[in-house]
């Protein structure tokens, strides 16, 4: 397995480094700022220890951290890498300048991937002579806990580059989806944005308080969406599946959209396409079995919530900044206290 380079030692750069190192890859983590680089070393080991406490690490945290090698020299970090994951701040000019430099340093066949949340790859491609190897690989945050990653090619990205990126990301435990074409915000943020836009509107219009919006998501939609997508959810909500749900609820959803100035009707052709895709995983002839599976999964989640106080949220008695995890942190910190080098990666 070839080495991987992560360019940028902020939160996402550290998280990507953990993804690759946990899968056995040697990671060159480039960060030009000395102070930030020291923090990155500490962040890597602390997060790995937290994963170990929760039983989510198959090796000693120090061994995994030892595969992450922070440095302040970009040519040394990128040299020999088969895959480069750029994690600079969300600034198109900065990223273009960085990609121009990366192209001259990385191997000619190295994939050049950006972690951009919204900047399309076609905005980065003009910075390089060979745009066929440039794409966006946008993760959920943090990617070592949210395995979905959006692989977004530009019109100039080669099919071989897309396949190499998809294959590598799959090999390190990620769940890549490949967009057929680029759109601003990609899929993750468009879905998240749709919910946020409506949430803000409901508060603005005096329908509900912000706390109640979060309660609806946390205690309702979010529980189902923890293991079902929105299409799968409605497939199991109505006997007859997506087709019946669209027939019953489509007009109401159309009116809701029109209220917000949107006109996006669910056409028969679109409903049929979605229905067929969902039934590939949830065959309709087993609908009742699948509903029982959904309910059993919700029961398992509820049972886990009841025996895991951490999920109830931060305690009012905790000090500021504890983040609802004081008890959890106490389980992790003792290992760090005995570390001879203060928790730095080894």
C-alpha cells in the first residue's frame, strides 16, 4: 500500500490522518505552522485513545499514531504519495495556489483530492496543467466516525482518477458516493441545507421555538435517519411503499414547497426511478419484515440510549466546555497522563 499525504493539520486534516492510519496506511501530515503542527500531534493521539476506549480501534493507539508523521516541509510530505488529500481552509484562491504547487511536487499519477465543502472541482482544475487527476473528496465530520465521502469529479477529471479515489477510500473503510456531476454544496450540504433553511423559516414565522426544532430532529427524524435514508424511511412508512407515499403525500409536499417559492413536483417517472432503486435493498414483497426490522433497530437504539447517559446531552452541572463528555473524558485522560511525551504521536 502506497503512502498517503494529508495537506493541512487542522481538524479535518487530523481526522483524515486517523482514517488512513487506522487502515494501516503511512500518512505524511503536512502543516506549515509549528504550533498547529504540535497541536495536530496531540489531537491525533487523543482522538485515537478515545476511539480505543469505545472499542473502535483494533490496535494500540500509539501504534496507529506512529503511522502519522507530521512535518513542515511540503515536498517531503508529498513525495512518493499515491494519494494527496488537501485540507486547507475553504478559500478557492488558497486552494488553487496549493494545487498548483502540489502538481509540481506529487507523482504524475497521484490523485489530487480536496476536502472542500462547497468549492467545485472545476474551480480548482484550472490551477494545474493536468486537471484529469483533480477531484473533491468531501467527508462528513469527523470522517473516522462518519464514513460517507462524496467523490466529486469535474468535467475534466478522468474516469481512472475517479475509480482510483473510490477504490482507495473504500479500502480504508469509507463509504464513497460518486456524483454524476458537480453542484455547489454537493449532496451532503444540500440535504443539510434544505433542513436548515426550513428550520430557520419555521422559527422566523413563529411556528416553533429553536429548541423544539432540535427536539423534532433529535427525538424523531434523526432516530430513523440514523440507519435509514429519507427514501428508505418513506418506503417503510406506508404500505405500498414510495409509490403509495408519493400518491398520498406528494400534493401536500408540493404545497409546502410552493409556500417557500419552490416548484419541484414529484413526477411519475422520478418516483418510479427512486422506487426501483430503493427496492433493490428493500424488496417490496418483504415490506412487513422490513418494517419489523426498522422497529427492532429503533428498539436497539432506544435501549442503547437508556444505558448511555452521554447521549442525553451535557449536564448543567458540568463546567463550561465539557461538552457533555466529562465522564467519558475522565476515562480517556489517565492513559494520556502517563505518556512520556505528553501525548505526542510516536
